[in-house]
């Protein structure tokens, strides 16, 4: 469960958090207050960039596509389980 930094109740689904990038603010599903991911979320994109780099350097399209898919999946997992939600005080 993804907890809201305001009310400690369920803030959003895991799928919704996996697509929440840095700088994007959304409302908590429980209390409606704005939440966002911590600024360190920019580093969650590193696996996807590395997958793209591996695709460009690979001699096999299949291996390159697998690297991109793996990088995107790793990015979503990092974003979902390692990057915390913070208050979006404006």
C-alpha cells in the first residue's frame, strides 16, 4: 500500500505510483491533498536510459529490445517501491 504523507491512508494504487514521475503532483485518493514523488525519482530513469544505450550498441535487435523492456520494468519497480511520496506544499 502506498501511504499518503498527510493522512497515512492509502494514497494511490501501485500501478498509478509506478507512472508518477518527478514534478508531477496528484491528489491523494483518501484525503485529496496534493502528493508527489521525492526529487530522487529522476534517478529511477537510469535503467531505462541504460536499456536504450544497450539497444543502440547491440548487434541483435532482440537483445536490444529486451534491454529496453528490462530497463523500463526496472524503472517502474524502483519508482513504485523505493521512491517515497512527499507532501506537495505549494
